[in-house]
């Protein structure tokens, strides 16, 4: 891993060194934690086309209007798990300025978008999300997870849940001075779906395992059944990426695909779930009905919810301008303490 100030680089060289060290260790010891894997360890490549942000415009909008203050620190490319398919899972940790006394800090797992098929924790937009959360006093963990077509649902959900468990482990609690009882999730677009699923998975106490104590999601496609997509007038494009993510046939055939319900947070809600903030633009690529229906379902389940609908057609963290950042930060502080 690499640890840098806010100007920190990609950490690719450090990851290659780490992989080489792991390979050497396996050769010398013969039996190690990696010996059960029958494929070579490989990373989710942040240098290829998958690195693109889900914010397709080149304009300075949303999170791009944030300028990080000095003193924030980035710990790049920390390994939080290895999967049986050989994928090495990594995340970046962004921490508040060291000279500010925060006490035990709440943490937020940040989950990038990209149709569950592309995107990266450290592209310019999501690095800015990580730094913004750190500037608000949170320990931010910007997470990479496995992508379509290499995996299908629920692999990405399993990965981000593992990241929460890793963050809650005593080693990370001590290293980053965080409070394991106060971990939240923030996601945009496909990452909004995963953040919402994190919040709706499991029941009971929110301070153990992969449970989170607050969720903020922007533009998440959260109703993935054929009925919900049809009711919202979802585009052929949205039907297609949902079908690819679920490994199902698009269109009405989704209704015969049990994953479509399992991957929809509304099917998992119960009153013990954490509070949820939902942000959505009026006329964006993911229909507004996805978020309004989700807000209604949360309220009906007795889960506190705040819905912010903004004008225009920007998507995900493209709507995360100064005003919305203030609302999201206030929500997270209110529920993470």
C-alpha cells in the first residue's frame, strides 16, 4: 500500500511489490493462506477503461466542485480480501487531518458506480468523494469490488460487506482511530444500489459484522424487478445492465429471475434497518420513480428516510454539489454521531 497526502498517486508500484512478496512467501512457506487458491492472484485493474467515472459529462459539476483542504491523508491500495477466483480486493482509506483532534472517528464506506461493470475507487471523482468525506471528519474507505462480466450478483454485495467487516476489525480500528460501532455507507448509481443493499441486509444491531448504521445513496437503481422497471418507464439501456448484473434475460423475463427481487433493497427491509438518505435528479438516466418508491417503502417499514430531489438530469455524484454535500454530511453526522 501507499500512504500519501492528498496529492498521492495510484499506488500501482506498491501493489506489484506486495503481490511479488506474497508470491515469494507462498513459494518459501509452501502452505499459507493463499495455498487454497488455484488461480494466480490478480487485481481489479484501475488503469484501463474500467477506471472511468459514471459521471459522463466533462463539465465541472457535483463532486468536482469540491476542493480538498490541506492535511488530509490517503492510504492507497490496502488489501481487504482475496476471493476464490484469485481477485485481490483493495480499498483506499482517506483520513482527516492529523493535527485535528477528532476522538474515535465514525467511518463511511464509499462505493463507486459504473453499471456494476466498470468504475474504480480512485478515479478522480471517487477520490474526491473519499477526500470530501475525510474533510467532514469521517474515516472514508473507497472500495473496489468485482465487476460484471467476471462475476454476477451477489458477488459485488459480498465484497462490499467484506470491506465493512475488514474496517471493523481491531487492527483497522486501532490504526485509523475509528469507532467500529459507527460505520456508514455512501454510494452512487450502481454503488447506490450496493449501499442500500448493505443497509437492508441482516437485521438487529447495527454495530457488528457487515451491518452499517447509516446509508446515503444517490441515483441508485434500487427496484430491479420487471414490474418496477416497467412502472418507471426504464430505458432499454437500464433493462440491459440490470439483466447483465443479475445474469438474467432482460424485459419481462426478469420477473422469472429470483435475483431481481433479491437485488432490490425493498425486498429486504425491516424496522431495524439504518436510516437512509436518498438523492436523485428529476430527469436523469435512472428514473426518479426508483427513489420515490424506495423512500415510500422505507417509511412504510418504519425506517427513517430523507429524500432530496434536485432539478436537472445529472447523475450520481454529478449532483453532489456544495448544497447536497452539506445535506449528506449533516445526515451522516446526525446518525453516525
